[in-house]
C-alpha cells in the first residue's frame, strides 16, 4: 500500500513519536499484529493552500491507522468524502485507499490527536500532549479562515489551539464561534457510524455545516 505524504510535512510528529506511552504501546502491539498497516501518527491530508480546515478526533483503527490517510477506510470517511465532493471540495473518486485518485481542493483535514487511541478514546493528557502539533498545523494554514470541528473533543482542542475560551465557545451542532484572530470555528457532530446509525447526525445535517462554511467564504 502506498501511503499519502503530508501537504505540511514540517508540522508532523516523527513516525515513532514517543510522547504518549499508552499510545506508543498500542502502536507497537499493532505493528506486530498488522505489519503492513501504517501504525504511526497520521499525517494531514489535503490542500496546503486550503481556505477550509477540517479537524477530526483521532485515527480510526481500521481507517487512518491502517491506511495512513485521515478518514480513509472506515465508515466516517464515506460520509465525509461524499460531502466534500458534493460541495466541490475534492476531485477524483474516493475508493477508501490512499492509492485512489482523490485530492482535496480548498480543504485540508487535520486531527486533534495524531495517533490511534484504544477504544477511540484519548485521555485528557494525551489530547493536551498532542495539541502542539494541532497548533503548529493551524499556524501553518495561513489561508484557512474557517475550521470545522468534528465532535466535542476536536471542538475543545481546536478552541484552545485557536486561542479561544471554552466557557464562551460551547459545543453544539452548527454552533459558530469567532476566534480571537478572526477565524471562525463551526461545530459538527462527528460523522461516525454510531452517530449516523442512531440518527444523531444525518447527511442533511452534515451538509448544512459545509453549506454554512461556504456561505461565510462567499460573504
């Protein structure tokens, strides 16, 4: 499998990042069990000159941790990439592998936590430890004026990375927060299988978030 390079490589952690002992141990276990998987911090994916930044939670075990590309290979990616295509933010065809011809146009995906956490649940300490990478990636994306946070953990980490204050920026689907530097953060429920299966998030609700982001851009 070919793994996708980062569009902002100077901001990425090393492949053997040692900062979170629990995540390192889990990564080492998976490297033994699945030696052909990516099993490393997952790079950003998309357009380095993007106007829209999408902030996810963390890699999924059978998705990004396997394929090395955010949201690639699991259910959440099906909805995310279909939505990006609908709004003209991608070219090519998503085929759930980094070897497809999918490319993002005007959008980039980054994660609040770069490594796979057990049960998809990073600890507060792991989220804090990884935040400098998120801050560096946000800082490198000088053209991004709007961010979309997928889920509450991504929202909280994004608010802090953007210099905001959580008491003034409460999470809610389609909630909109102007950050101190003038950039806007829009919240969405995460596009996970659980949220869509339970009806907490519908395709129409998810599309409304991206429609709002485009409306902000068009002024």
